[in-house]
C-alpha cells in the first residue's frame, strides 16, 4: 500500500533540476529556443513553458494527490512524479540543442 512506503524528500532533487534548467535556458540562442524536441511538435520554448505551467500549478493547487488513487496518497509520491517529468523534459530540451 502506498501509505506504507518509506518517505523520501524529493525537494532537494527538484531544486537542483530546476537550477540546472534555469542555467541551460539562460544561455539559449534564438535558434535554440525554437529547436524541435522529441516531444511531438514542441520546441524548446514549448517545453519550457510547459514546465513553467507546472510550477504555477504547484503554487495554485491545494488538492490532495488525486491522480494516483481514490484513497489517501502521500504528497511525496506526487513530488517524485513531478521530478521524473521535469527530468524527462529537460532531457528533451538538451537533446534538441545538443547540450549534455
């Protein structure tokens, strides 16, 4: 059961991932902002805006985790899913512009 899983605080990893992304985007050229990514028809700008939307969602949301279960789910579970999404999208942006 999810409630019995060990608690791990993903916030430091999310902060590090966000910091890496900000550094990457701060150095983008005009061409890199519009480079196509593996995320369908999305450009680097599109994926960055999607991540910004996720940030704004965290600020505006007070509902419990509802996507994973009809019962109570620990908040860290949602945070870990968010970290995974961030990592994937940053990889898509980095691959699109050829930056490791």
